[in-house]
């Protein structure tokens, strides 16, 4: 798992998604409050975006590279993100970056977006005479302040700000994930978000029991699972877009791309009843062995009641994500004494690499143990088996004319679970603080 920050400039210390999609969100926000026409200037937009995406942009066209402006001048994504018909010539962008106009514009924008104003004069990371004429100029400190300020405003204005006050994981979390394969973030949800999510999830569970669409599983057939929560209430979309979660996922799925690095695999609720038995030791990174050493799936469990060693809390075998294989019959005996049960309060997060051996334990109490499971996967899997988004670009009437095999090849009716399509308008409009 790659948990190293990318880049060498002082911008590298600002944790945010360096992707076209996130750049578009930031630019749209900046445009919404710009009353001076600054965001209409192609030179400023392209200069700002060069640092936002590349951290330490290289204005050298002799070779492609992760920090070369050639990387995004050669495609259409930046033009579409900035809503420009054409990008300025890179030589003009470099001259603009080295000019006083770029500096003064950054200071002006800092006064709008930044709580901490920049110094009267711009200070560069390295004040060597050749810095401003370099093909890889260091970013002004005002640019750091601007990006920090804008990101803070974007996050605070988002509905997901209601979910949690935590905006990024600590380095200790990344270290635990790297070494053990799992970690716990305590007290993630705000008290109001925890109350709302628990209430809404319980209402959906009761509704699906009432309509007969509920999915039950387990040895006694009493464990309830709720699929497709993302469609059943807006609060779940707010949950998965919270800054803490997106920052965490962008780092654990890190790879050299300016596109989004991960996607949602599933968002479900698991309600474990009293007396439920433990499930077998397993992994969630389903692929042929040997399992690749890079991140395939990453799972986040969100307890909606306290997780204890008595009510079915998840147990892990520390370091097992490094084995790069599934557990076998003998492993249950050999590793039983090494298991760690993740006891934590409701509203915490249990985070783990999908290759880590784990299982839910017995629920020995008289109470149900509800929780959410947020499963994410590396986005390149969608690119490998879906260069074209067939279900979007092919009209439904044509899809329905295909043979079952062709429909299967394009993903039609794939992975539709029981209860997934039972979407109640009453459930979707259950009130919660963020929507008021």
C-alpha cells in the first residue's frame, strides 16, 4: 500500500485530491464568489490548475512525466474542466507564473478565501535568482494559502461537513494500515449524524421487512443486509463524500493519474441479531492468487451501536494482508490466538485493507448489532472491464434486443441484490439536519 505523499514542493504537504474532478469542484466554487472576473482569465486558470494538479509542474516538453504539463496539455480533460475552448500556450503560462501579475492575483484571492492572509510580499520556497526563470518554478506561498483556504471553504460548505468534524486521517492511521492491515478511527461521526444515520437505517430495515423485500442470511437466516443504501437516502451520499473518507481513500489507492483513483463498490447495512454465529475467516479482495500487493479493495465499517467482543465485532489477523492469499482450513486453527477484535464506540470507523483476514464474531448478547459497510475499489478495475460505459451509451431498447450472453458481457442486470430496488419515497425524505 502506497501511503507516501506525492511531490516535493510545499504544496505536497496539503492533503487533497489532485484530480480533474476535484479541480472542477474547486473552480466552480471559486467562480461562484468571484466578482472581479479573475476566474475568466485563461492564464490564471491554467497556472492555478498546473500547481493544483501537478504540485511541481515541469514546463519541459522534451519528455512526458507525472509533473510535466505535457501530461494534460495532450488531452481534453483540463480544457473541459476549466470550460476553455483552448489552453494558453505553455510558454505564456510559464511567463505569467513568473510575473508580478500572478503574485498580485493570488494575494487578491487570498483576501477572499483565506482566513490567514499572505505576507505583503510573495516568498518562494527557494529564493535562488534562477527560480523564477526555471522551467519548474516553485509555487508562491500565497498559492499555498489560497489552496488551503479554498479547500477549507469548499469542505465547510458541503453537506458532508455535517457528518464529521474530522477532515483528514492522522499519520498513525496510515502506519497502522500499512503494518497491521486495519485501524480504528474513534469518534468519527458527529452525535447528530450518528443519531440520524442510525434512525434512518433502522427505518429502512423495518420497511424492507414489512414489504417482504428484506434480504436475510447467516446460519439461522436472521442476519439482515440492506443493499443499495446510496439510493435510499441522501445522508449516505453525504457520508461517503466526507473529506476524511475521500482524503483517506485517495491516498491508499494512490497511483500516478489525474483521474479519480477509486470507486464505490457497495454501501450496505449489516444487522447482526442476538445469537448470530461468527462467519468464517475470509478476505474481501476477490481475485486470483497470488493477490497483488497493491490496494484492490478498501473497506470501512461504521458501527451504529458499540462494537464489543461479545456482540459480534469484527476480528482481524494483524499483518495478514501481507500474506497475499486467502486463509485456508489450517489457518483458522493456527491464527485463532492472534486475532484482534476491534472494540469501539458507535460512530467510529473500522478501516481495513480488503486483503486482511477478518470475520465477524459471535453475537452473544440479547441485542441486535447494526453497522454499515462501505466498500471501495481501485478505479482501474472499471477501466479494465469497461473502457466504454455501455449501460449509459447504449439505448435501453437496443440492450433489450441483445442475447443474454451479450447482455452479460456489458454488465446488464449484474449484481442486483434482493431489496436493492425497493426504494421508498418516504424513506428518501426522512429528515435530517443537513437537509433542513
